[in-house]
C-alpha cells in the first residue's frame, strides 16, 4: 500500500501525547519514532495496531522494551 494516502496527523498527535518524538521523510513516505524508556508500551502498541489496520506499515529495527 502507498502510505501517502493515509492521514497520519492523528498518529503524530497520539505519539507526541505519549512522550515520543518523530522525524518524517514525506517524499519517501518514511518516518522514525523515538520512544523514550518511560513511554507506556501498551498504549503505543495500541496506537500502532490501529494505524496498521488502516494500512500504515511499520518496521521495528530496534525495539527495546525495558519492561521485559
């Protein structure tokens, strides 16, 4: 799916509200999320799941859950 067709403004607001930050590369439909260790991972996963269902693709090259 071409991620350019998905409105990610709500996604950005949601992750910022959790305390994450992001960098975007809209020309290539790419972005990166910085997840601090104190972020609620369950809430973040719920947000990611919702946007995956809408067709947004995620990759987790580095995922270090401090709770595990």
